């Protein structure tokens, strides 16, 4: 008669059999079925994501600059008596912006004019005396030299008087103030910064690999960050030297029109044909 297996031995055998079969079951359950949908948010890299299409859409960064800009400085040592400028104020070409207190140069002009009048009288008298053989040729020549010297002094002092006022070289706006009314300035001291009115310029750095695909006169679109709008620009100049470090070439362009609301210093993105 075959002995019967005890209940304890049967339970041990069942536990061993389940433990032996569990890894295969778990591995099969964790493996996703073919064509099964992925969970939301699960990362999935495709071949299209690795392409530089997003970089091409970004374009090239550009900076707006004024067509002309300059800093006016003082040519005399004087005190400012009139200051007709303010930040952002518009002015016309030739308009007087700053006037200095120049009483001394004006007095010198008047003094030189008086000396000229006396020198002319002396010269005319010497010429008459020469006709009467009472003055030599040397005396007449010295009198004529005194007249020329007096006239040169008048021209010198008149030039100093003209430097007592600062005029605008062209129409534009004030971008920065360095001095104020009643200040005393020295020669060479900066007074005001000016920017010219008119269509703005753009500067951008294009990859050197695109040098053969761009040319002067080529138009392109630029989107300005500050306004969120797009404008038309035209390439005006291409640098004759490539930056060896960044492998880029500097390109200068101009806006095709004077668009309202654009100011120097704004930046944006340009999409130029042939430039990645």
C-alpha cells in the first residue's frame, strides 16, 4: 500500500512550484505587447526631432542702430548759458542746441576791429607820405603788415565766437545728456549724444558657409522683439573679413522704409534666404 503524502509536504511542494514559475510570468507581463499604446508623457525620440528644423526657424539675431549717431563736445572753456535740449527731443538740421557765455571773445573781436581801424589809417598815411618822399618803402610795408595782422586777429576771435554755440549737424533726436545748464565745461568735454532721423540700420552675423548665397541688395524679413511685428530690410554691405573664431561674417542692412515705433537698440530675428 502506497504511503500517503502528508499535508505539510504537499504544501511545501506547491510553494516551490509557484516560486519556480513566477519569474517567467513576471517577465512576460512587463514586456509591452506589439503595437500597444504608450502611456501619456512617456518620452519618445523620433528621427525628425533630431533634425535642425527648429534651429532654422529661429533665424539670425539682428540689432537696430541709427543711420548716424555722434557725440557733440565742447571746443572752448566756458559756462553754459543756454541749454535747449532734453532727452528724446527732436531737432532740425542747423538748430542751435547749446550756447556758451562768450562775453570775452566778443570783446576781443571788438578790440581787434579797433586795432584794424588804426592800422588802416596808419597804412594810408604812410602811403601818402611815400608819395611825398617822406616815408620809405619799408615803412609802408610794415604798415601794410600791421593791417594784415589786425584782420587775422579779427578772423581768429570771430572763429572763437562761432564756437560759443553748438548746432545740430543734421535732423534727429537727443539720446543722452552729459551736461546741464550753468555748468562750466572744458575743451573736449562731451555735451550730448545725438541720433539721426531716418530709416534705421541693422547688424547681423551670418554663418560664413552662407557667404556665397547672400548679396547686397537682397531683401529679407526681420521680426522685432519689442514690437512683435515684421518689417522689410535690404542688405547694404557685407564685411570683407570672416571672424575666424565664430566662423561668421558681419552683414549690414537698412530698413526699406522709416517705420514708426522703431528705435535704435531694439533687436529681433531675421530670416534671410540662404542663411541657415
